[in-house]
C-alpha cells in the first residue's frame, strides 16, 4: 500500500558521521532520508496506531511489527521524492554532467562510454568492462534527480538527452544555531555552539513509500521523523500507484546483458560487492534462480549508515553503504527470459543487510551495444 508523507515543519536528516556539541560545529544534511530512518518512524507510528508501547513489548504485535529484539513482517520500499505526485530519483552514476557547462547545457546529462577494459589499464578495478569519459570536455558527478519519465527512458536505454531536476526545486536549507545548556545551572555552556542545516520541502513536495506486510493499513495520521522528532502527516494513497509506469515496462535483453540501478542505498556484506557474487570470477547465482556475471559497475562514494537502538539504548552498527544511483552491469549466463530477470530484480530490495527497511531497491534496465 502506498503512503504519502507531508512534513508540517522543517526536517533534519544527517549521515552517520559522528556529531557532538563541542567537538563538531556543523552536521552535514542528507535528503532524501535513509530508508532506515523512515522505517523506524513508520514502525513507531504503527505501534501507537495499533495500541501502546506496553502491548508492543508484551509481543501483541509480534507478527506484523516484531519485538524489541526482532523485526516482524513490516517492510517498505522507498522513500521517494514526490513533486506534484511525480516521483524523482537520484541520477544514475553512469550519467554525468558537463563541468562548467554553458547555460543551454547546464541541466543536461551525458552517458559515459561502456567499453571493454583496455589491455594496459593501471587500476585495481577488477571487472572486464569499464565506464569511462572519452569526450574532450570534463565531466563531474550529478547529485540531482531524474523524474520518473526520464528514469524510464534511462532504463529502456533510449539514448535521449536527459535533464536533471536541481535540489533547489525540491527543498531549501535553513540554518539553525544552538548551544548546549547545563542542566545544573540552566544556562549555556561555553564551547558548545553548533549549527545544523534544516531542510524545508517546497510546497508541492512530499515523500512517498510503499508499506508491505500488514494485515490492515491505517488511513493515515501523524508521525515523528528525523532529528528533533519533527511532525509530518502521513496518508494512504487509495487509488494511486506512483510507480506503475516503471512496473509495466517490458524488457528484451537481446544481447544477454542488463543493468541494475539502485534507487536507495544498499548494504552489502563485501562492501561494494553483493555477497552472492564470487570475489574472484565475479559470477553468482542469485537466490539459486539466475546465474549471472558482474561485468561493470559504477558505485560512487560509500555512505555511512548507523542509527540508535532504542531497545538496547546504544548505537546501531555502522555500515558502509553503496549510495543510491549506483549501477551494476550483468551478463546472463543461462537461457533465461527477460521476464524472469524482471520478476527477480525489478522493484525488489536486494541489499544483503536490512532489505526489509528499504535498502537496495533495484530497477533493471536495458544495455544496448
């Protein structure tokens, strides 16, 4: 079931790097929030929607929401940024923008070439094909967003000139300055000044996600999300499937090569490499269903993802996650129809760790040579 989250105030989401008053003065913001942040907010909302924290601790909602020590059937896909109910996604890492581009090309994205790795290639990159800029001008990564129509063109490898949507169309930053107060003297403490960047979504911007694993789905209510437990309105999208345009896409994979695009960060046991892929020959059998070989990838810089364990009152394990926008190119080793590839990977959470929290949401795409 799809839900829309509309904040009633500014929001604060940050990465997993340490931040404490007195030692750091600036916390780096992120948006959209990591899936685990939204999952935790949804789970807490559902506990109080169902009853009380006391009943949760007693195991009354164990099947759906789990217990203090384990998770239940609840899972999510997302979150996604919605602008006028049109979803937006991180730009894939096999697209780049031109550095210092003229105004006419300022928002344009360019494919980088997908070629066989040269015989003389000085790098520890181990795969047989590479993604490389062969143009005369300099490129840089894009940290902006594609709308859903552009993402469909990308996944179908239509080779169109795509344009990204800038962050300023989605949100604005508002600086908030604070200082630690002493509980003993009820006054500020010297040397504990800090600033945090708050995010205020534009008027027509919301977060969307799909919730699964419940017996019944509430119509909506109020949730608390992110740093400082800001309040947001959540409501069920009764007759709206924002991803229908992507779910209904037909693929062919005529050259037996396809790509996986990650719409949310993924946590793999072997860093950038999923655990089901061999570290030597890069072949793998995903869930004993499809034999593949990883032949190229572009993953960007890792993200630190942690959190706070409310049950045990301690930090959660810190993970290095592959960022949203990462792409993996695979060769199909068996005679497997495209529909089977789509069934296994398209709109599935494929993270090795915490997939039920929304990590590693993948979409498959064509690779035409």
